[in-house]
C-alpha cells in the first residue's frame, strides 16, 4: 500500500495493537475492548496513535491498573487530552475505574489565579474566606442541602478581589481600615444591575471578617439598595420573532444545531443547559413528545421542531459517533459529553441574539397571555419567578390605541 492508503486503512489500529501485544508479551484483559472502542469513534490514523500512546504507558514500568493509567494519561490544563478522555469513557462505562476529578482541579486553578492577584497585605484574609466557603459547601453536601457551586464561589472571590484592589489603590492595606464610604464608593464602580449582588457578597464577607475580629464594625450595616421588582430584561418584538422563525424553518443551508436550539428557545422556552442535555432517550418521535430538563410533564413536539430534530439526528449520523446527545460537535463526537456552553452561545452569532433573550421572550409572552400558575407548573418554575414577568403589565384595553402594543411583554 501507499502511505495515503495505509493511513486510512481500517485495519491499521488493530495491526498496531497486535504488534504492541507481541512486544509487551502480556496485556490487560480490557486491552482488546479498548482498541475496538477507539477504532469505532476515531479515524484509523488517530486510533493507531492512541493505541501507541497507551502502549507507552503500559511499558513504562508503572502500575497498569485502569485507575492508575487514567491518572497518568491526563494532561495538565483545561483539557485532559484525547487519550485520557477515551480511557475515561471506556473504563467508566465498563466499571473499571472512577472518572478523575478534573473539574475540581480546574476549579482550584481558577480560584488560585484570582487569589494570586489580591494585594499581598490583604491576601491572607481572602484565602481564609474562600476556605470557609469551601467548608460550608462540604457541610451542605453532607446535610444534603443546596451547596454552592464552583461558579458561585468564584464569583464571590472575584468581587472580594476587586474590593481588595480598590482598597489597596486607596492606600488601605488592612481590612480594619475599611469604612462605610469605601464600600459605597466601591459599589459606584460596579454596573447598576450588578450592585445588589455585589453588596450581598461584600456584606457576607464583612460579617465573616467581623466574626473573626478582622474588622471592628461592619461597614455594610447601614448600606441598602432598593431592588426593582419584576422582569427588566430585553425581549424580542413579534417582527423579529417571525424573522428568526422563518430563518430556522425555511432555509436548508442553516446549520441544524442552530435551527433546533433556536426553535427550542423561541417556541419551548428551553434554557441553554436543557438544550445541551437533550439525548435520544428524551425524544419520543412516535408519540410526538420530548422531555426537556426537569420539567414535570412531557413537551409536545410541533412539526417544525420535529423536522429540526430529524436534521440533527442525520447530522450526527454523518459524524459516525456514539454520542447520544442531539447536539454533537467535532470536540464531543469521540465521547459522550454534551456540547459546551460556549458552543451554544456562539451558535447564534449569525443572528446576533442570545439564547436567554429568546427564552425570556417566550416566558414573558406566556405569562402575560395565560395563567402564570399554569406556566410555572408546565415549565417546572417557581410561581413567584413567573409573576415577575407581569409585574409592570398594563391591560392594552386601558391604554390609548396608539400606545397599546400587544407584542410587548416586558420592560426593555
């Protein structure tokens, strides 16, 4: 064979595995199954490369236990590497090893990067505060309550880091010197929408510092921010909704992922997390229903959404992947992970709309045209949260004709 033909020959990974087994003399019982796994989800050249990389791990003299191999194969950084991901999928599927704590290590690295940017005199207190948040999360897990997520802890750490940098710029390198005016001035540097959340985090930190005698008086005690009740987000006009609907239902050149995700957000008010998590088991084409997230009831599938689902299934079939998710990308076709949140966000770059905007448009429309309690029951939402969408609604019949606009469902 010529080199090009041999690179694409389907027997190449099996030939490499046979040569490797001969050189090693003794291979684990799961070795042949792993070779079949990588040959099914990767090209012959990539599969042969993964088999060779595994052979180097098996021949380095260390333990060949699946858990030990999985730990040694992972790379440092945001991605554990293709070999580690393939080993993880195969070992966890066959109950040979536990998945590595890669997400925990990434979260630790993100927190450490934020801590390193805190001014030195103020850093020990911030480190102790983060440790208290982590300990509180562990207690919440043991008590089976709602523990803080990594993103929540990182957001709080970012706020305290910014406060420390703000105080350091003012020449205050001791938390005991923080005054009421410093907190007020710091809040003015934040956006109007983020000030309530910022004050909540700063107040939490000051209470923690006061309990540990790092500060004598809580400087946030007399600070209040009046919260505006109700929905204040942006919604799409009925004209814009029709334009998007026409784009996703009539243009065959549009990527099937964009069409499906757009219709799910615009018609069924599906969140990004719910869209990314959809799998074959959530769809019943014969009954015309689908399970979206944790909604208590199945969602009927309209003909347009059904056609978009079939296009996504066909697109996934062309990728020759075993990933059960409807949205399969080039980075996830070799394993069973869902598409990333960033992928779904950039999926709508051609239309310039965020998935959240389309979702809240649908929720606001339903809340203003139906009983909000029914909307909350159908979507599995908190009834008080649904009521926020109608907090500033005025019946169009009470307005002059030139001001009545039935396509406006919330404040913009």
